[in-house]
């Protein structure tokens, strides 16, 4: 009678098919809806359903107890809800519902009853206001609810297994902020089953295989190929409530006079009052907090993250990252990680960024509190990094370019292809490296990193191989046990870099060069020319030991008056040339070779402090002379050196003071010799102690 009544109401539109099922044009069905709903619809729909079900069976866990069968077919369905600004267009819709029985794999005498639902779409295009857009093509899904007859009497006390599969040729989602994620050739399966020991608690297992995943968020783009996810999520609300009750009972014993519903508030306020001590310096700088790592979830996502315990694996075979904040061609060549709510273990990570390639493995912990946005959370990283090639000049240029990037520069480029976008943002790798900008170390990460690098280029320095240990904590970086083989000689380095506040930017290093020319030392560290301008006059290979601490400016340059340090420079078979001081001394002392002086062996030691370098006494044998030398070199280029003639063609021993505002205005003064023989005072112990203190 219902069929007949509906057919009569529709009049000329046939509503009963030849096999007795209901069918209609959707625009005919819309006549039954009030105009106030403002729904416009069109298309074809055919539906049939048979069977019976109790209301208690109409959920995903007990659906298998019902006896429903049915089928829905539709095509060219268009729905528009003007009031809610909802638009939907669906083509090739098919939904089938039906029961199924299967034998148990473990016991053939037992059967499982399933009710399955399958659905497919040729295409769908759905949008809600300007907030959400969803598109799908070649979309298929199936789901089955299983009920074990053996436990039928226990149905109200347990979760019945529920499984399904979802595939899509293409699936795209876009939100109101323009973030878009698109999956192609996506094949996914899921299972819901009871938690072990907690039959009322569901566990979700997911396997997802995707040909490609595309992502756009703001000015950043990325895609990955062969992305596979295996994950499980178990609801933890029961355990959390049990822990909360246990904690509340414990607090009730500690604070018996506090009402039970106020115990947690009392504990939090007491803890807050105990933590009102002054913030450490490295947490005070407001501007620097913007450089801290922020991975916090929004409130809606935080709730799910809190209620479910996650565990899984994520692998990617290849991919690309496009971002103007690091404008190089960044190509992912392999990614494999295991994860939980609080930990990520990186088994493999390989990326090529510009000319540089990096492989890494390690572990990151402390994620849970960071993702929930809890203040004071510190991420902890342990990593091993290996590289076969590092172009440090290019990486620093990319970092500086990204630090100065303005998003307005890319207005109007939102819809261009990925290749055009890459060409537009990528840094000109032939350009001269930009001047450094301040690198602020995040306050909320502690890291221990082992480096094993090869083929590194930095300025004119080429490093064949280098190993080092890196530690990050409290906005500071410490590097230790660095050993490098370079085109300038062997290098050993230890150092630190501190960005605790704008007024407390510091760096320090202990650097040893073996068999390096003075010219290369100055090229690598231009500030040395200011500290010891005579260094560039030495020819031959030197052994240099430099250790210093200093304040930095916001361009990461040493503030010269703040330098405290030591220096030890020496070598064998050296020469002095291109020096005004040498030429004038050679002329005054009647050297045989007035253009160049040869030195068999030399060691010079000194300390750097109070904007000057104090050169301790040392012996220099040159030409026909043995000289005892010492002096002071000021940062403003003025100086005063003393030279004692210990051995010379002259019968009389004398001293010579050499001084002036710079080496273009040099003055000499003959006087008494400070040093009578080669046993001049030795300050090597002072140098070593100072280095240790630094």
C-alpha cells in the first residue's frame, strides 16, 4: 500500500519498477520536502531493502545480528542546500547490503555470520561553504561486521570484529585555510576488534598503500611516492580513568581536608606556586620563542590524540619538498619510521637538498606533551647523520633566504604547476652566498647527534672527511671531537654556540690546524688578520692552535673587544716576505737577503684579551741573527714589539723597540736588550691552563 500511495502522489512520474522496487527521479522526491529547507536536487535513484533489524542492532558492532539485504543505485545526483551552502555532485553510485556466512579457519565446525556493505562511486565532488572541499574518483569501499556464534550470549559485553576496505583512484580534501591533501591509487584496509583484556574497548588497525600523496599548505608543497602506513590505535579512556581514580585516592590521603572534587585543582595550584621561581635566561627572550619548535595540535585533534594510543610504521620510497623557507630542490630518496604517541624511531631518512645529500637515523621522544601543547615540554633527539656531499655555502644561503622570505612574494602563484613553482622559488645556486643572519637555537629541544661527513665545501675550505659529536641544549650547541681532513691541512675542532638572549650571544672554539699556510688560515678565519696581522707575512706550512670565546652580533660576527683566547703558531722551514716590518729591519740590521728571510724553526705563543694580543717571548733565528721577540698587538692595529739581538755580527748586544699606530707608520727605537740568551721565559703552561679554562 505504501508503494501505491507514493505512486499516486507522484502522478505521472513512475515510482514502481517492473520487479517491484522503488525508483524515481530525485527532483520528484524533492517535492515531499518543505520549501523552507531550500534543497535543490536532481538525478536518478533506485533503492531496495528487505529484512528486519532491532534498534540495538543498528550499530557497527552488532549489525551482523540483523537480517537486512538491499541495494541502492544512483547516477548524476546533484544536491544543493543553499541555506548550508552545501554542494554535492555524485556519479555512478552503487551500494549493496547483504549477509554472508564463513567457516572458521581454526575450526571448520564453527561458522561466522557477517553482514557486509559495499559501495562504489565513479566520481564525487562535495563542498561545504568555503571551508571544506572533497573530491573522489573510482572510489570503492566495503565493510563487514562479524559475530562469533560461540559468544552470542556475550554480545552486550564485547566489541565484535568489524573490518573493511577503501580504495580510490583519486581522493582530494581541502580545508578553509587552503591546506590540501590528495591521494592517488590509494588502497586501504581497516579492522576494529576488542582490546585484549578489555572486551568493551575497541582497537583500530589500519593499512594504507598509496601510489602518491600530494600536500599543499600555505606556500609549502610536497609529494611522496609509494607511501605505506601500518598503524593501530587502542582507546585508552578506561585506563586513564583508572589512573585518575588511583591518583585521586592517593591525593585524598595526603590532603584529607580537601573535597575530592577539588583535589586536582589544589594540587595544580600548589605546584604552580612552587614553580614561581624566575625563568632562566634562555627562556626569557620573547622574540626567540618564535624560533622554538611548535608541533601542537588544535583542540579537536588533541582530544583524539589523548584518547587513543598509537603505534605504527610509515615508509616512503621517494618524494619532494618545495618551500620558499628553504629554497633548494629537496628530493626524498627513502623514509622509514616507527611511531607511537610519544616516540618516533627513524630507521632510514635520505634526502638530497641542492648539491648536498644527507642520510639519518635516530629517535625523537617527548612528542606527546609537545603535540598536546603543554608548556615546558622538551623534545629529545638522538641521531646519526651521514653524508657523502655537503655544500655548506649553498645550505647557508638557502637558510638566510628562507629567514628573510615574505609570503607576499608568492601572491598569485597558488595555481601554477609544481614544476613551475619549483623553478620560481628555487635559489640561484650560482649566486654568491648572502651574509649570515642570526641562527637562534630552539629552546625546546635537547639533542645528541653524531656526524660522519664527506666532501664538504665551505668558503674556500674543502673537507674530504669529517666526524664530530653535536649536543644541543638550552639554546646552545656544543661540538666536540671534530676531526677533519681538508685541502688546507688536518683540522681538530671543539666549540660552542649560545643564543640565550639578544644581549648574550656567544661562541667559542678550540681549533688546531696541521700543515696549513698562513694565507689559508686567514681565508678561513678573516678575523685572524686583525688579531695577528704579521701572520700573513709567513710562508710555508704552519701548525696553528687557536682557542677563544667571544660575544657575537646579530649577524654572527665576533665582537672583537670581547675576545678572550690563546694562540700558538709554529712551523719549520718557514719564510718571511711581503712585510714592511721585515724590510725595514733587514735594512737597518744589514741582512744578507733584504727581500726574504728564512726560518728553520719557530713557535709563537700569546693570549688574546682586552682588545689586544700579548705575544710571549720566543726565539727567532733568521739570516745572521738570533732574536728574542715579544710584544703587544692591539685590535686597532697599533702595536709595540721588542726584539733583542742575542746573536749578531755586531759585538754589542742591543734591543730594538718597534711601534706605531699601524704598519704603514712604523717607528724604531734602539735600547737595552731584554733577553740575553736563548733561554727566554716560557709561558706554555699559562697557555695550556688558559685554554682549559676557556
